[in-house]
């Protein structure tokens, strides 16, 4: 199981390529998923890619990852700043967690500067656009090989 990584995406990320292109670009979440799976395959990693707009579904994905995955990458999107439920679910994990954001949340609105989930993260990647996804997978590989 040392090579199984789950990538969880939060609300509105299913609209990448359509919404706020000036911030997020023209690439769809499906394109990012395909790139992540290929990158994982090229690096002997089994990538599972999930997205939900529903907080409870994200909590269940996190809970189920306790026994099914070696590492978790999460772009909780808007829930980053508001969800105690996601924070509590992440606290239960005993696997590495990487918090990921496409944009630099510290260059945006003040309310985005506070991440509830950061306290559970092994590391944080933000501001590198969609390349942050492959950066996070590469970082997770390093963490899993320690």
C-alpha cells in the first residue's frame, strides 16, 4: 500500500476551465486528473482522484483513506477556511497530508489567509497553478520513501 495516494478536491473545482480563468486557467479538472494519474504511473504511484462539492462526502473520503491509502493530498477549496468537520477528519489520519491550492491564498482576500486544515498538513503547496498537483505528488513520493 506504500504507493497509494488519494487526491481530494473540494467545491467548485469541477468547474476548472470555466470559472475565473484569470486565476485558474483553462485546464479542466479532468485534464488535471489525467496528468496526475500519468505522472503517478510514471513514478510507480497509484493515484486515486476524487472531487465533491459536498462537505460530508469529503469527510467520508478522508475517513476511508485511513486504511486504504499511504498519503493524502487535499485541495479543500473554499472548505479550507471554514470546515471544522474536514479538519477533524484529517486529525484522525496517521498518513502524510499535503494541503494544495492552485492560487497563492496569501495573495487573495483576507479571509483566505486562514486555513483551518494547515495544522494537520505535513506540507503545503500553493500558488503554482495546476503544476502544484504534480509537485504535491512528487513531494508525497519523497515523504513515503523516508
